[in-house]
């Protein structure tokens, strides 16, 4: 199946620092989504991106849909302890009626107060 | 805000037994999905369902799996004869239209003994 390469796998940062993570693929995606997952819960949507080059913010979070449509990044500014969790990128491949999501392996974020 | 709800939160079953996982999608949504996440791994697509039929399925979704929308609110995943490797978190998701972001439930943890 299609692979999304997400990096880094994990990161430890000080509270207040900015964070950046990204996903790349050898395939073109129509849609890029970023989700956060807390332990024992389902993925929660953070940001959805629909067009190449699109830059979207949600509070302290900013994500971009790469121009090539093969990559996306997520930035978190001024991190706080509740940002701890696993962040997943997910993409929808082009194709009529194809809406399944392909997920990256996740970036585990730890914030040191 | 409307939510996808899943029951039970944890299901323990003997290998070889049948198990049914239940989901109540968001009420005006028309597209329904099942995903699974083996412990510590990424979320993987299983199946999508629209207009009372399967629209896509992955290679994981073999003959042991089936889905059903038995009434206007529930969406179920049945595993006919469970195997040890079926142990995972199973997530249900739904959307109003196929190309909209998928909203996930909190999952059912399935443990096969």
C-alpha cells in the first residue's frame, strides 16, 4: 500500500519551544489531514488541507500542503504541556470515490514543563 | 459538538469466537469507515461504506470481516472467527460527504485470548 513517511518519530521539547514535523510520500495526495491522538482515545482532527500550497492555521498550529502535493508539515508554536500526544498525518489519494485515509506512523511529542 | 460513539470500549474474546463492534456515526453523516490500530503502530484503513454497500476495502478486510448498517443509526463491524492478530484498537469514522475530514470515535480495544 501507499506509505507516508512521517518524521521525527518522537521529540522532547521544553515548554514554550516551537515544534515542526512533516510527512512525505512518493505519491500525490488530494487532501492532507493532521490528527492528534491522546492515550486511549481516537484521532482528533487538527487541520485539513485541500489545495497545493495551502497554508492553514488553527490557533498555535499551522500546517501547509506542499506544492508538489507529496508532502505536508505541521508547526506548533509556543508549546504547552497539553500538546503532549501523538500527531499523525493522513492523506487521501486521488481517485473517484476513494476516500480512505493513509496514515503516517506518528510523531510522539513530549513537552517538558 | 456531535460525536461518533463506539461500544464497547474494551472487548475481550476467546480466539475463534465471533465479535461485533458497534458504532453510532454522527447523525447526518452518510459515509462510514472502520480503521484499526495495532498497539504502537499506525492507523490502517479497513473498509468504507456508503449507500448501504461497501465502497472500498483493504487487503486486511478479508472474508472473516463484514460490516452492516442494521438500522438508521448503527454501523457494525463483525469478525467471524477471531485470531490472535486481530487484537487491536478499532476505530469508526464518519463524514457527511466523502471528501470531508473524517471524525473518529474513541475506539474499541479488542483483546483476543
